[in-house]
């Protein structure tokens, strides 16, 4: 489903310290970030005018840049201020914020030495990742032939644009197979995650989630694990074989954009949207709308 193209919208985008008209927020075709993948990004959800977990997201933004050997030329506080002013100018109460940073066009060479670093923040209204009632009915996953790489091969804890190429290949393959999203194994063959979200299985009432040693330890994943603890649901972080999916009664994904997303089938095997998923989904919804964990002012403007 393609909506209005993202380069042809009204409003403003914060670019390298100043606001520019939305359509003018461009980069040069000879940017290092485009050719060699020197780019990182974040995704932050806004609820009732309040960004959720902004401190954690801007910390990861800086950490991701460091993993790729570059430095963001703005502090977390400056980025937070720019995000809130973007939300105010765009008049967004419920939506999504996309900070992005990339290496500039000083040289076309694999070496990143001497490249400038550019940063932009854009925000838009965005209710759900999956269209229609998929969020409540559950989505269907397709296990991909593409795998998450080893930490010896790629900076797996960075939210690096280059790593999303694997996700695009897997997602396109899943959609071609009539599914909503892909499930990726890691380089060893253990269950890893979906293309933009972490994975949870419910087996005999307990949570089981893959150890985050080859993929992002998502901020939502950590939030859900802490909610589970508060609710007295036992949780196990461990290496999980793909065959264990057949033992799961419930399966769900977690992510900033996905929130707690029930899965109703994977590779033809069906799951219920049961009490554990429902309880955690409600707890997450309550938390994100409660004002806790947001930091900073309540509302733009
Ligand atoms: C590949 C991938 N895994 C996991 C996640 C979940 O991370 P978070 O909960 O921090 O959004 C995301 C989204 O950011 C992602 O893109």
C-alpha cells in the first residue's frame, strides 16, 4: 500500500539544525551514506503529544552512530528539543518521529574518513504498521531464507540502514508468499526476530524470547519484559529452535511501530490471541498513554 510519497508532503523537516520546507529536505546523489550504507536511524512513537522513551531512543541513536564509526554533531538534549519543535510545527499528537543521520558527499570511497555527518528529524501521523484490522486480528509470518548476520559480520546492535536491506528482501519475499511479515532466523539457525520487531512465544503460560545477541535488543522488548515481571509472568531469554514455534500457544511481536502485535500464524501453524498477549498488549497500551516513561513536556505547543 503506497500513500502520498514521502518527498511530496506539506510541512517542515529539521535538517542539520534548521527547519526547511518538507520538499526541500534533500541530500546529494553522491552521498557516502547512500553508496556505502553509512546511515543510521531511529523510530519514536508519539502518544497524545508525548514522545515515548525519547531518552532511550536518542541514546541508541548516538550508540548506533558510534558503532558505525561516526559521531552525531548534536547532543541528545538538542535532538530532543528539535523533535519537540518538529512535533509542534507539524501539529502531531499521535504519530511517529524519524531521526536519521548519514555520511555526506565529501568523497566517493569506501573510507569514511573526513565525511561530514548530516542529521534530520521528520514526524508524521501514523496509526499502525499493518493496514485494516491486522493489528487486532493478528498477522501471518513467513520464515525467510535470509538470516540475521553474526556480530562478527555486521554491527548488529546498531539501527543501521544497511542492515535493513536484509529485512526488505525478507519482507518482500513474505508478502509475495501472501503473509504480512517475515520471521528471520539468525546465522546459527535460531529464531531471531521479524523485519522491524522482536519476537515472543508463550509456552505453557510463560514468555520465551530469543537472546538479543544478533539483533536489536528493542526498547519495546525491554519494556514488555519489565511489564511481564510486574504482572508476575515468568520470562525466559534464551536461544530458541525454530521447531519450538509448534509448541507455542501464543506468539507476538514487539516494536516501537508494531507495539504488541499478535501473530495468528507462522508458516501455516496457527496461534491463538490468548490471555498473555492480551494482558501485555493492554499493559503496554496503558503505559504508553499514561505519561510515564515519556520525559519532557506533556504536549507540543
Ligand atoms: C529490526 C528491528 N528489530 C527490532 C526492533 C524493535 O525495536 P524497538 O522496540 O526499540 O522499536 C526494530 C524497531 O526499531 C527493528 O527495526
